[in-house]
C-alpha cells in the first residue's frame, strides 16, 4: 500500500473537441509535474475537468496507463470517480480497480443533489461497503462544486469504520471545517488541503508530528513548484517562512490563471501557460493546446495571454518552473 502525502497534483487534462485525451501532451505534462516535485498525480479531478469524463472509461484508462508508465510506478496515482448516484461511482471503481490494483480513487458527494448529514453518511457507506476491492479510497469535499454538500467531522467519524477509506481532500475556505477533519489525521487517515488560499494556515494547525500524514492538492503545481517548497518548509517546522511563501503562491496564481473568468480559470490559464512553455516542442497549434469543456470556454484577451507569458518567463528564471528537456 502506497502512503499518500505531500504534493498531490490535480493534473489538467489535454483533450480534443471529442473529449479524446491527447497522449503526447499529457505525457509531457506528467513529466513536467513530476520534475517539479509532485508526490502523487490526481487524474480527472475538477482541475482535470473530471465531470466531463464520468462515462468515458476508455479515456480514463488511457490516462491511467500513461500516468503509471511515465511515473514508472514510483508515485501514487489517484483517479476521480465522480457520479450522481452510488451505482455510477461504484461501477467506475469496480471496473478500473480490478485492472489497476495500485490505483487510488477519489469519491465525491452527488454532483447535483444536496443531501443532509445522515443522507451523506448513507451515500458514502453504500459505496465504501459495496466494494470488494482493496484499492484505497479518499473523500473529496468541495461544496462549491458538488451541490453544496459539505463533508464535516461528524460524517468522517461515522465512516472511519470502513477499512478502505484512507483520507479526505478538503477544498473549502472554512478553516474551522478543516480543523474538524484534522482531528482524524493518523497513519491510517490523511487530510489534504485543496484551497490554495489556505495552505499556510492549514499546515500551521496540523501538529508537527502529524504533518507527514497531510498534503496539499494545488492546481498551480501543474506548472510551478512553489507548493513543494512550502510543504517541505512545514515538514521541517520552519513555520515562520510559510506566510511569505503563501504570498508568493498568491502572486503566481494571479499570473498563471485566467482571473477574468469565474469558472474554469485554472484549466484555461494553466493550459495557456503550458502552451507558452512547450509550444516549440509539440507540433500542435495554440487552439489544440487549450481546448476546455464547453462550460468553461472563454476567449482569452491578449493582455491575459501576455501576462501569463510574462509570469511563465519569470518563474523559469527564478527556477519556480523547471522545464522538461
């Protein structure tokens, strides 16, 4: 069993208008992410536009195969198993879990149906207790994206009896909710913070001896290695430096994301940044690089493109971006 901690990168997904994944681009992306300090790859999360791939098992399989190949099986791979009902989620896990015994899964509340606490407990119990596989399962808490369903400490406490449940990714801006979850951190249960605005605050409230069972899930780590530096400082107890690195992270986010659009600012900006980095190495047009799902489409103004390009060039110079050669 692979232990998950540190920098779990929710990779963007390169695909065409037919939602067919691009092996060449994703291969280069995985190599870039690993070069810049990833401890794990998280495929088809929200940053990876996973909701669009719920029923595209063959495309998920291609990406999983590629991730294991590029990483040489040396880092854990997680896969988002999103769904609107338990059957949809269970089917994905059963199918792919049998093929890839080392694959970890991330499950969410229903995408479009809001449930109260007791209903959420039953929903997750039905998934966790129905599985006959030994693959590790992690919860994904993101009320903003999943029908305002919030996974709090009460829910987690009720689910700890499920042996295959190994942790939770919490993407909320409510540090009090995160603190409830931190109470359950142990060598058998990890807590990962997905809110890039809260990394410093999150790590400071995790007791030093338990930080090795925690992690960050930063979209920005598709491009930059700033979060790796931040987490390493936390492991060493150098907390006085965390706020300064958090400020640098904030600057990089403003430089790399498409901040003019509300939804999809991360995948749009990160795909544009990746194009700026590797356009000379890949024989694809800019348009083919930056395809996003229809709900996230937005034409980037030239000033946004220029700002992303300027940021990328400066981060390469500062070695906050290491480029695959």
